[in-house]
């Protein structure tokens, strides 16, 4: 039953399910507390919604994404809480008090500041997105300014919205105790922190703090390629769950003769790539990849059959070899797509026989048995049996 609830709620664990339930029940309780009205019940229910919402974001719950699709996204949930604060003040007969007007003005100004904050954060991300991501590649010819601190840019919208907490807490304390000054302090602190956040982002919007234009970066990459002159390329593309397919060949690539290079296509896979001394270039755009100077490459190795392979298969000056990411009796091991490669390397005779039995058009002379390099460290026992 619990597993069914987890699946229906689009969450990944029991703790996420509990947080989703608390958040779902919390908002009706907030509204009920505002209508009764009861300040401390309202405060407790509001705290539950804050904590549950934060926890689901920390876990990267898929439910958060779904809520945004049905117009119940993060900003709407924060706005709903703030509207309930205004309703609570009205139900407490404080609609004519200065605190009421101060709270309304605070929340309006606070939401007004969301627009410039979102615009600056988006501009910084877009203008700092390089056309390539590299490792072990010297791009000294391009001046790349330091990025903003991760604390400023990571989940920036969520951080900005949470700055309403001082105002909400201050107004609730003022409503419950009659000490309006606490509410004014909370309101002032929220607005001050929001303005400070904007001020911290402003320096990174200046032209000098943005990434260089794409043509300049690609020119520097081409210059490095002409200097390095790679001869063997491991070309890897896939989903976020397929990083292991490239990682299993890193040690082999570091020991190949010549000058190895790893070419990737998805930015999200680069952080998942294990440590390696081999130069890595991630080129997301197909047009950028096709314009790179790879004329010195003699062999290109492919660990996976994916559509983006076509962007480099079109290069006629190199030999294209499918090496896969493990031989087994599955359909992927006899994919007819393998006909596009000059050669298909298998671990042994079983791989050759597998293609012959499948009869998918792979010629026997195009199959090369190369063993499994990952097993090289395993040594055969040469001793004698005793007793």
C-alpha cells in the first residue's frame, strides 16, 4: 500500500511521501487557522509547510516538478502562505492597523523584487554558459572570469523566496503578542535581505564578468586541438544514468598508444565522469562539434549506440569502431545500427557468434575479437595444487 502511495505521489521514498502528505495537509490547516483565527495554530501549520517544502526540494523530488506543471509551483505556494497571513490579520480585526498595511506593502514589494532577481539570475546563467566544457585542456588563450559563488546561484529562486520568513515570523509574533514593532522589524529585515541579494548579483551582470563569446572559445579549442593532435577519440553520449558506460573505458584510454581524447555531448554527464588524466571536451551543440578540427584523429571508439553518434560518424578521415559497454545476450549487443561502423570489437568468440546468429547484417570480417581490457589486471594462477 505504501509503495502504491509512493508511486502515485511521484516521490522516491517513505520520507518524501511523509513530507508530501504533511505539505498537502499543511496548507488547508494554514487556511483553517486563518479563518478561526488562531495565531499559534497558524504558526505551527506554516512551519510544517516550510519544512516539508524545503525537504522535498533538498531531495530533488519529482513531485515538486509536477506541482509546477499544475500551476502550484514554488512561487505560488509562497504567495498562498503570504495571502493567508493577510487573511489572518483581517480575521483578527487588524485590517485597519498600520501592521496590516505594512504587511501588504511588504509582500507586494517583495514580489516586485522577484522579477529583477529572476532576470539577473537567468542572464548570468545564460551568459556564463560556455559552448564547451573541458577537463585537462589548456584554454589560456581565453580569459574566463570567475563564476559567482555557488551559494548565490544554486537554487537561487528558492533562496530568494525564503527571505520572506523574517516578515512572516515577525507579523505572526506581532499579531499574537500585540508588539507591532516585532512585525516592523521582520518586514524591514525581509526587504533588506532581498535588496542585499540583488546587490550581490549586480557585479556578475557586468560584461567583464560574463563568459567570452562562443566563437572565441571554439577558436581556442581548435587551437588546442591543432597543438595536441589527438589520434584516438572515445566518443560518449547518453542519458544521466549511462555515465558508467564511459567510466569503464577511462583506464583503458589512459593507457592507449598515441594521444587520447574523450569527446562528450551532455553537460550533465561531465560531473559524473570519474577522475582521469585524459583530456575531455564536452560539445553539446552538433554544429560546434562538426566544425572542430579533428583531422589528426585516426580511430574513434563508441561505447554506445546513440543518435548523436551521427555527428562524428560523418567524418571520413577516421576509422569508426564500436566497442560497446559489455557483451551479453541482450538485444543491444546485436543492434543492427552497428552496421554504420567500420569495425565492431567484441570480447571474444561469443560476441562474433552472437552477431552471426542474429543475422542483422554485420559482416564477419568487420568483427574483431580484442578481449576485455578491464580484465587485464586479473592474473591467472600459476601455482600447483597441494594436499
